[in-house]
């Protein structure tokens, strides 16, 4: 007998983007051990945990070192205190969210893979091009056919429902990684109406919602009436509260959401299937991490989070000014910690290698976000301010408008 891997896994192309980048950086660093590289590449945070989060983490660990405060396996969907805190963070929206409709996960990426494996693999998953590469990979791993949802520069990198030619699962991320594009209330309304009419399901990713500074822009799909019938939302504490190393996120699966893609006789609340899935795949996220996440959502936690976000926003503003002065087309930066910048005549891996070799600056080649990302590169605002400033100094001669125009 030959043991074969899951065909979905076998069908994945090349390596995962960030692993490929890491390999090239390691090889470069081996050859140039003295060069100090600055990363404006991978989307990891650099600010430390906020005091209130660190205190909650330490207090929970100390509690677990007592006879009465020991916690063993936790509930698969998370402790009630955190499910309630997350549900309350949605208060005031058109669709109210109950704690029972929230499940705590160990991050957004795990949640994505878990949610996509709930559905009949025959159902297509519509993925924006360009997009966070895990969407395509997780859908492929779960065996779904992946369909491209083009996001064109002339549409501000926003997808259009007209491109969806058959019902399926549509993944939307706003503010977007990598383009920084943001859906307005009218855009969300258009997608919710389309999903209900076509029998599709929206899978929305709010990982960067905290970066949105315009109160008129919805932070969640549930700001739109009817979204509870057609949308599952994934959230994360990673980028808002520095949890990339702690690991905590969530899934909202409203009770009103039935499996619109399943045959009529199977129509049941998806929530039941989801809880059943969680029960057999998870023993919950650790108690100290859930206490830390609860602290992040407390009034003082929300205040302290702003301090870190302000620093990232200032980095984004410097990047924005730099590329405006350089006269290069770019998007993002205003409501997202990323700048999406057009490569001046050249392929994006070529620019990645050139900036690494000549400036010691790491960026993310747009081609890694799908074929539509070719010709663009992503700059992250997550670096330390002094590193971001130094990277801009090093890159100035290359991007200076006059030098570029001479070379063009
Ligand atoms: N969604 C988007 C768009 C992301 O960029 C990321 C991480 O970079 C995630 C989700 C996953 O975040 P995490 O698994 O750390 O919660």
C-alpha cells in the first residue's frame, strides 16, 4: 500500500512566500555576515506587549500555580469571559453578536484553515488577487477549487461582485493585506446583498481593523444589516495587540448563518457544525493567553494599544511621504500598516533582491501575493521608527525621482 497525502495539500504550488523570503535572506546574510539588514518585509509587530496585557498574563500564570487557581483543559471554543469580551467589542453594530457565536482560536491563520475545512470541498473559494497567501493555501489544503477575484489598480484594488460567476465562499479582507485597500459601508453593503442573493458565504478577515482611523469606515461586516445571515468573520489580536507570539484570535459564526452552499435538506445553523468541529480538533487556547486577550479588550487595554498603533501609523506616514516624493504610484498606509508600491520598471523579486543587495533592506515582492501582485512590492510599517527612518535614508538614492527618471 502506498500512503498518499491529501490531494489538496499535494496541489499547493512552491513554498510559502515568507519561507522563501527567509531562505534568500539567510543565504545573503551568510555571504555578508557584517551587513545589518532592516526588515520592511514580513508583517510581524515589533512593539512590546502593553503593560496591562503582560500583567494579566503573569497574574494568570501565578493563579495557575495555586491549588485553587489551576486550570487544565479549557473549553474548546474559549472561556466564557473572553467570548463575552469579544462579543461586546461588536456592540452597537447592525448585527448584535452573542458570546455563544464567538469561538476563541490560537490566531487568525489557524481560524482560517479551520473554517475552510467545514465545507464541502467541491465548493469554490473566491480569493482576491493579490491577497494574503494563506487564503489560497488554506483553501487548497482543504481541497477547494480556488477562483481568482481580481483587484485592479483602477478599482483601488477592491474586488467586484461581478467577477464571482458561481456561488461559493468569498474571502474579503479590509483593511487589506497587502494593498491597504479599505471597503466602505457601500462596498460592504454590495457584498452582503450579493452573498444573500447568490447563496454565497462571505469569509471576512478583520485582522487589521484596529488600523482603520476613519469612523465612517466599518470595522466589521456586521455593521451591515443582514451580514449575520451570510458572513463568518475571523479576528486576531496579533496586529492590534502584539500577539503574534502569544497566539490568540477568534471566529464569529452567527446563529442566523445557515450553510447556504449545502443541499436544501442539509440547511442547519453552521454554528452547530463549527462547534462540533472544534470539539474534536481543539482543547482550547491556554488560560493565561485568554486572560491576556481579555485585558487587551478592557478600556485600559484599548488605551494602551493606541500607543503602539500610533508608532506604526507614524512609520506608515513616513513611508507614504517618501513614495509620494519619489513620484511612485502607491496605495495603503492610511488605514493599514502596509504601503503597496509599484516597482519602477522591473519585476518584484528583482526589486526585492536589488534592495537587499544594495541597501540591506528587506521588502516583500508583490508576486508572492499572487500573479496580480507582480510589478508591486509591499513595505511594512511594523519596524522600529529608527529602523524605518534608516531604511528610507538608505533607499533614497535609489528611489530619488531624478535618478529614476534618468534610468527610465
Ligand atoms: N489575516 C491577515 C490578512 C494577515 O495578514 C495575517 C497575518 O499576517 C493573519 C490573518 C493571521 O494572523 P494571526 O494568525 O497571527 O492571527
